[in-house]
C-alpha cells in the first residue's frame, strides 16, 4: 500500500493534500499494513501521537496492541482480533494506556481497506479519547441511582414514620400508668422510646442525604450543614475511624450553590479515603474557618499514609486509583472536585508520605460565586 506520509514526495498532489489533511485532523488516525506480518502500523497522525504520548519512531512497524495493558478487557481484544481476521469493520470502546502509563478510554473505529483486486491491503483506525465522556456518564448513572434511592427513601420514610408513632408515644403513656416502684420497667420503656427516636432521626438523615435539593437556591449554613453531614459520614465509616469537627466561625457563615446532599457526598468521599489511608485507626479532623475573603475554608485532615508527589498530581483524574481492582473506582475525588467547582470553589491537597494528608476546600463568599467549568 501507499505509505501516507506528508514528507513522501513520491505521491501525487491529491494524495499529498489528503495525507496532509489526515495529518492535521483533530481525531487520531492510524493505518496498519495488512500485507505485512502481524498488521504493523505504517502511519499514525499527529493527534494519535499527542493522545498516546508516543513518538512516530516508537510505533511505526509495531502492532497497535502496545496500547493495551493490565485492565484492558480481553473480550474487546478478541472482538478486534475476530473482526480483523474476517476483514470486517468494528466500533469498540477499549481501555488503553498512554506511554506514561495513564489509562484512557479509546473509542476505536476499525475499517478494512480493499485494493482494486479485492485483496485486504490495509486497515484504518480512527481513535477518540472518550475518558471524560465516560466519567460524566458514570457520574450521571451515580446521580440517577441516588435520585432513585431518594424517591424510594421518601416513600419508605412516610411508612416508617407511621409505624414508629406507637413506639414514640406509647412508652410514655404506659410509663405514666405504672406503679411508683416500677423503676426498671420505666427504664426499659425509656430505652424503647429512645430507640424509636433514633430510628426517626435516622429516617430524617437518610432523607436529607438522598433529597436532591436544587443547589444554589438557598445558601447552606456552613457549620450546621457540616454537623448534619457528619451524621451520615459517621454511619458510613461504621466506626472504622473517628471524626472530629472544629470550628471557630460564626453560625452565619454560608456556602452557596451547594446542596446538603453534595456536601455529604464530598465529606463521605474524603472521609472514606482518609479511613483507607489510616488503615482504619485514628481520627479524621474536619476544620471549618472563615477565609480572609469572607468565604468558607474547610480542611479535612488525616494522619494516614500520605501520598508521593506523582500520586498527588493525579488524584483528581477520573479512574485514577492506587487501590486493588474491585476496591477503588478512582472516581471519588473526581466527583468531589466537580461538586466543589460547581459551587464556585476550589480544592487542593497537602500531603507527604508517612505524614498524612490534608484536603483544603475553599468556597467563595456569597457575592463572588461564579461556577467553574
Ligand atoms: C489500524 C488499526 C488500529 C488499531 N488501533 C488500536 C488501538 O488504538 N487500541 C487497541 O487497543 N488496539 C488497536 N488495534 C488492534 C490491535 O492492533 C490488535 O489487532 C488487537 O489487539 C487484536 O489482535 P491480537 O489478539 O493479535 O492482539 C488496532 C488495529 C488496527 C488494524
Ligand atoms: N487521604 C488520602 N490519603 C492517601 N491517599 C489518598 C487519600 N485520598 C485519596 N488518595 C489517593 O488518591 C486516589 C484516588 O482517590 P479517589 O477517591 O478518587 O479514588 P479511590 O478512593 O481509589 O476509589 P473510589 O472511586 O472508590 O473513591 C486513591 O486511590 C489514593 O491513592
Ligand atoms: Mg475514594
């Protein structure tokens, strides 16, 4: 086949223009030579090199499977193998890796090129990096799940509250009718009533967490909202680590464009990461202060493993995780940053291996809020 390279003077003016166009195209384009053994790449445009981080010298003459790695789905590789053996075209999303090891989702379109005699001479591959779209999709699915859970919790809460009514009111009535000396029985009834109250509070917390309040309509009172959120955080941590909350701000400090549910999601994600990093012992400290600009500054501090700079640099990337397969999706901090930015805020991290980690979240004052991204 013709090697489609701009610098090749042997090809005619039309082809030269065509290859120049492909070269500057914003989508990645590769061509594999099907007349040679193992379908080596004979061409890759600039966009492909930019996306993957490889140089032309690294890849020309090699089969494109060098992009695959540890978590690439073998089913997807088999599907490509079968399509190529059959000379058919194929569209597929496959997890690939850049030269520096970063994973990315590649939406790949493979098409066979037949010569005038009907012989398969080449394959053309068109690649799109769809990592951000897939992350957005996962977040949307997650949001829908929370929303469905919210609807279900709403229905359940109503019924549960009805069922709890007798347990909330009867113990007192029965207690009043007991003879003076029935101290133990009264204590038992008080325990019963307290349990019913706890159950009612739990239902209320669940509702606050799952309710999809429209962020931005009402400002959140920072201190109160954090205290409320910490109830859910503590339940989620289930005693793995303790949580302490410190603040010296006035109760008037507000966070705008952030819903109670989003604040809870932020704190749950940060606290779960902290618990993982601390090997489930110690405390997560949450500190709320007023920032010099009048906004809110929230710090979430742990005394866990800390992170080396190369990990810190990537923690907000979608799908970046250092946890074993099945334990971390690598989405927690991506979601956190998204929620913080939606509120016009910014998140940063200070960490050192062995010295723990502090996340700093700055929410601007009510008047200065411009959502980012
Ligand atoms: C033109 C062309 C482009 C390709 N691009 C990619 C790619 O971007 N990512 C990838 O994982 N595989 C890509 N492949 C598929 C692999 O090269 C290879 O065909 C696949 O891994 C199945 O074959 P194997 O089972 O022998 O590895 C491409 C194949 C061709 C022919
Ligand atoms: N407090 C922390 N201490 C040390 N490392 C952390 C801390 N928080 C995050 N990390 C690092 O950042 C990575 C990304 O965190 P992120 O919450 O986005 O994903 P994850 O926890 O791996 O998975 P999940 O999607 O389940 O949250 C973690 O895998 C971990 O390496
Ligand atoms: Mg996490």
